[in-house]
């Protein structure tokens, strides 16, 4: 696959010696251009949001049903693949929920939680109030960032462990809601532990979450209550035989595969090269990844605009459907030596290989 800009091809092959991220100054020309060229793209298209999400959810659950009732293993795997990709796409709208203005899409958060958040045990409270810290200029890449680990600077075995851990997420989520939720209300110290450490979609084990306040506390309460009820129902259905074990295993396998796919996407969303220092906006941008066209596969493994993850860090308020146009404008407007082109990469395998090679090199030092 070829890149859309000549300088982007150079970005896919990391230089022999990288400038430490903490020493990268802001590219003010890029930042100004990003702001000025995208002012007309900030309004979310409600019809597109609703259509994209609802179709993805419908196709996903139809795929689950088809996989359960498939007449053969081949058909079951084909239907499960469709379900994984569709539910994965529908699930990633949780990212948009954290960024869109509160009144831009009335009812979207509620419906998303009812159709995806609660059934898949990833209610939006686990991401809201968490992801915003990842975009905080003074917290990104530091110990206060719940979504950052310096994977490129850690031992090589941390990369495969990071991915494999996702396979156990469905069981961990059932334990979190069916067991720890009711117990935590009976044991106050456990409640504190659950809220601090097991109530967020985080990857930084040192992060501790603060208790919710105001309206968000009420959102948290009903979402957690719904997840508790649903997880308890799933456990009862399996133990009492209300639902065939095969159906529960297929559903769980599809959920695990969706989470695994997201974990792999997360693995290549950043270069993970920051050692905990505070970074400039440009440094954060360059520690993040765009995988722009012409490649088509990123639309499957990084949907809902996440193939433009670096651009998203530059313009976090831009709706997902506006990111392709914003990228085209910036590619055309900025000169070849702009920092913007250095965040564009070719493919997922190349990014994974770079990350593994970087961690191996760091471990050898």
C-alpha cells in the first residue's frame, strides 16, 4: 500500500535515534492550521450517528443469533466474525459519547447503554471521566493517565501479555458486576476498592479513580445497576440451564474477540514512548498514530474514526465522521516538512513490529 503523502512513507520506518518526546516543541503552524481549517466540521451529524450505531448493533446481534443457530462450524465462525466486527464498531461509539457535547445527540448515551453498554458489561460510566484525563495536556503519558503505559520502554513480554489479557475480560466483567457489585455495598472498604480500581476501562495499574459527583453519580448508579442485573441473569441462565451452555459460550466468545480486537487497536493507537514526562501538544500528537487511506482494513480494526487517532488527539472535539475530511485538508495544506505527516503509518502489522522491536531494544539497554 502507498501513502497519500511522500513524507508519510518515511514515518513508517522509525529513525535510528528518536528525539525524546519530552524534548519536542510545539509545531504552532500545524496547531493553527488544524484549528482554522476544521471550524466548519465540528457539528455532529445526528442522523449519521444514529444510523451507523443502530445498524451496527442490529447486524452484531443478528450475527450472534446466526452463530448460535448455525448448522455447521463453518457457518458459525462466519456469523461470529460478522458479529465481532459489528458489535466492535457499535461498542466504539463509547468513545464518541465521551467527546460529544452533552446536548448534541439527545438520548444517544441512554440508547447506547441499553443496547451495548449494559449487555456487553461495558457501561459508559467506565469510560466517561476516564478518557478525558487521557486528553488532558498535563496528564497524557504520565502516571495520572489511566490509558497509558510506556509499552515501548517495557520488557518485550509485556506486549503479548497486554493482548492476551483481553481474552479474560468477559469473565472479569461478570465477576465485577455479578459478584463484586453486591458485595461492595455490604462491605464499605471493598466498595472503595471497586470504585477506585475496577470501575474504569484503564490500562495503567497505578491509576486510582475518584468517586463520581452530581449528575454523573446518578448515571453511574443506573448503569451499574443494569450491569449487575444483566450479569446476574447470565450467571443464573448458565447455572440453572435456562439457556444452552453452547449459546452462552458463543456469546462470550464473540464478546471476548471484540475486546481482543480493541486491545490490538489500542496497542497501535500510540507509540507508547513517553517515560512519564509532561509533553507538548505536538509531542502527544507524534506519540499517536494515524493509519489513513488508501488502506481499507483499518476501517475494520480502527472504525468510528479511530484510524485517525493522532488527528483525534490534535482535535478531540471533532466528530468521527469529520476526521477523514479534516485529514485531507491538513495533508493538502501543510508543507512536506510539517510534523503532521510524521504521524501517518501504513498498517497494523508494521506498527506492532515497531513496538515489539522498540521494547526489545529498550530491554537490551
